[in-house]
C-alpha cells in the first residue's frame, strides 16, 4: 500500500532537522589551518580571539545561525559575510562530506581589514595578504525538525482523498507484485553470475598484513625515521613526527584498505590528506593500498609528503606542493 500524503509529510519532518555543528577552518599548510570564526559587531572575523566564536546551526530552510548570539550569517553583495537578526540568506548548505558551503559563492578566504584583523570573505577572487580555507564539521547533531503541518482540517481532507487513491493503488500494486516476482527470478540468476565474478576478483586481492608500524624514509631530512602520529584534535589527517598523539599502527586488508589500532578505517581525501574516516559512518575506507619492498604503496606509488599544517606541525598527504617534503613509509 502506498503512503498517504500526510504520512509522507510526517516521515519527511522526522528526517529533516536543524544541525548543530562543531566546526573548524582547515587548509593544510594554510594561514588559517585549525582556526575558528567569530562575530565582531556586524562582521564575521577569522581567527579573532576578541570576538564570539561561532557555533554553527544550519537550518533545514537553508539559513545559517550562530547558536550563541542567535545572529544569522548573510552573504553581502561585496562578498563579505556579515550578520543579521533575521534569516535573510537561505543559500547555505551542509554537504555530505561535512563541509559548510554557500550555493551562490566560491571558497572561503580570510582577508585583512587594515586593523590587524581578518574578515570572512566568500568568492573566487583572492585577496592580498589573506588565505583560503574550508569550514569542516568534526561533529554534528540534530537539534530540531522541520516545521510541522498544523492545518488539521486540510490534513483530514487530504486523508480522505488519499484513502480513495489507496484503494486504486492497492489493485495496481497486486499487478505490479506479479511482475516483480517474475523479475526477481531473473535478478537472482544475474546475482549468481555477479557473485562468480566477485569471487574471481577477490582471488587477485593484495596480501594482507596485521599490526605494523610505519616510519619515514627520507634520508637527509629532519623526518628520517620519524613515526606517523594519530592526533585526537584532527583525526581526519595524520601528523608526520611531532610530540602530539600516538604512534600509528596499521593492518592491511586483502581488499587493499587499511585500519588502525583502534579499528578505524584509513581515508584519503580529495585534497590528498591521509587520516581516519569520519566518525559519522558515512565514509568508506579508501582502497588501493599495498606493500612492496617493505614500503607502503598507494595506487602503485610509494610517494607520500609531509606538508606544513601549523607551527612545527606537518600533515601526511599523497599530494605535495611548495613547502612539502617528499618521503616514503617503511613498514616495520
């Protein structure tokens, strides 16, 4: 039986919800890596300890509110992000990759305002003396649902129409079920053939290895023999050396994925950062890893990079740029 319109609305209201985010600015090697944004007057500043740090509350109507001050973030015509008492800008979104973005603008930048502060800017034009970054949610939770339909009288009328439609739909469903049964027989046969192909592919899997450490092989650099670190403050990207965190221990599975000593999968982001999968269960461990000549290999390449991620901090990536140090990872 098909769900009535009222039932569908009720189901949608139980799923759609406002989300309270725990978010930070990220850009490996950037000026504003691991910083926050604050409200100062009617402006939004980047890495300004004199302001009120924003607690992002993204609503299902597309507006973005600071949960502490109750001010709404709005994109101005000149690209600056300001605040308002009303939800005048409903083009914000929380992506499936857990980033806060704006539908009508480019990337975030911190741009100097001439007073030693940086204001939040959204656009494609890069400002002088500033730097780009993304706003990434390290955690989030649902705090409210979408507006309930309070028009009971209209709901009752809709239900009557839906009941009439349901009777006609039930008859059609019976006919569809007969067709589905025939299709199921064909699908089962196809599934059996697919299973055979999967078994053949698994036979060509990589050699698994449990509980091994990885250390840097980069002779002539300060990183030689340094351990790869798992740091609780930024689990989405591992550190190369440093005093923070724990030494990383890995296990290679036969499907080419890695897990760490805590059973968390290893994920390679679009920007090349190597770290743990997100804590929300929406990311799958990245495949393509193997071991060759006692070196960790990713997609057939032994090359990794240590890239600046803050003062005396370096992030592990598979993509390098100016300022990064190339390295290999010894399996021990």
